[in-house]
C-alpha cells in the first residue's frame, strides 16, 4: 500500500508541474489517462474472482492433505490413497488454471496500457510541435511537459503490480471478515426457573448432603462470600472446591449455527466426587467439557463454579484449578521428561522447567507409563519425535494423564 501511495503521489506532482508549464499541452498529453484508469478497473473486476477461485482451490487442497495425513492409517485401511491423491491433484489443477487466467488478464492489461500511453505521447509531441510553431510555448516548455507526463505515467503504470497485491489482500480479507461475521445462533430468551442444585428430572438420594458452598446450603448472596475477592470485574476465590452447576445452558458452535449442541441443559456436578456424563455420540458430552474448560461461552443460561458465575472467575484461577485429558493429546518434539513437564505450563507459580525427575517419575507411575519409559534407549531423556511419532495412541493418553497428575488440578475433566 505504501508503494502504491508513493507512485500515485509522484503522478499527481508531475501532472501539476505539466499543467503549470502548459495546461493545454498537458491536457492533450494526459487525455488518455482516464482510459488507462478504466482499463485498470476493468482488469480488477475480472481478476478478483479468478484470484478468489485460486485461493479456494488451494485451501481445499491443503485441507485434503492435512486431513489425509492426520488419518493416514484410515486412508490406508480403506485403500483410499488413489482417491485422496486424485482429489488433491484436481484441486491443484483448478488453482493452476485460475492462476494462468490471471496471468493472461494482467498481460493483456499491461499490453493495452502501454499502447494507450505510447499513443498519448505521440499525440503530445504532435500538439507540442504545433504550439511551438505558433509561438505559444517554447521548446523547453514542451520538453518539460513531456518529461513530467512521462515520469507521471510511468509512476501510474508502476501502480499496477501493487494493485495486484492489494486485490489479493482484499480477497483474503473479505474471506476473513466473512468468517468473523458469520451468523451465529440467535440467542433465545430462556425462562429462568428457581434452581434446586440438582439435575432436573433425575431422582436423587434424600440423604444427599451437598458441599458447604452448594446453593442448597447458601444463606448469603454470592457477592457476600468472605472468601471471594473481586478484582476489576473478575472474581478471585481463595480456594476452589470443584462444584459446577449448569443452569438452562444453550450452546451452538459458530461453525454450525443452525445446529444446537446443547438445548436448555441443567446439570449439577458436586465437588469431591467422580461424575460420569454418558450419552450417544453427538449428545453434547464433549461440548459440556469444553464449556467447563472455558473454551467457549454458552449462548444461553449460566454456568456456576462454586456458586460463582464461571465467566466472572479470573481466567488464570480457572486454568490453574481445571485441567483436562482429551481424546487427542498434543506431543512435542522433546524428551519424555519435557513432554510430561509441559503439564505445568500456564500455572502462575510453577513452570515446566521446575518439574523434578522424581515428580515426573511419580506421575508416570500413576499413569502406568514408567515401565515404558524405562524401556526406552535413553529413558526419560528419549526424544519422542514430531507429534510423538514414537508413541502409540494409548501411550499418548497415558502421557496426558501423567501431565494432569503432575499439574494436580482441583477439577480434572476426562474425555472419552
């Protein structure tokens, strides 16, 4: 953008100089500029859709490669290598065709623009010779106007490559803005009913005794809790008990705004107990886990932790006391010790490098990973490779459990 502004500024300065020395000669010489601008605009109109189509084809091809490599075992099991390769090749071929079309469009644009500018200078010299012959201007003025128009038109022509870059940026930004402004689910007004502190529609033991901070045992408002310190609209409790209550929670994923992931769900998860949430595939189990981890915010209803609104709790506090072991575990090209020690990442008072070998071994023993670690060539100093390529799926999950044990959170969310 800066280079384009510079070239346009040079063109304007040269045009003003030419008009001052001889406005009639300058107007004749620059008479083709509107036509050149029209050519540029028409080129942009034709080239932008071609660039957008090329970008979409490359995105689809990139997605095909990423999806196929991540699930390479499945692709091989179904003998689908040729299918995936053919899909990738078709995407690349479509991108190539659109790229070639863009090159043809810009080549035609440059040819026509050069022709128009050359005709402009021929007309300028012809008209300048007539003005000199009639004594209206001097030869020096003609040369001044000519060189000013030449430099200005050259600068205007130099804008073309920058316009190509700007047009590509505009297309990319349009895609990004479209993603950001993608329509979400219209939040519906939910009738707030008195909450009993238990799951709706589930029979519970009459002798059940909730935790001391449960809504059933509350006698003061949440903001009157002496254990809570409010800081800049966030709440920093002095202790985490681990009790959750979902009250009429509704949620939809931004990528699927037409499908409800959770619809008016109310659940009570007591502190100090192991609670299982079971259901069919797609029933919202993983969604509830992600909401508890604050990866998303609910579109309706409220989530409370220890009788405090979850969204008002300090983010560092929840990250310290809530941890998760998901189905997929991210591995790093580091040693086994360093990968387990990554469980301390993000804690306010502990860092991965603070983990001692004894702590890592203890965590691995709990996760039943120690025997495997001892069998490695360099023990806990063995590098696991890119994305933990030397580990099986079960070993990756054991390592994730070891990370959680080392982190020692108050609440542990386990995926399937």
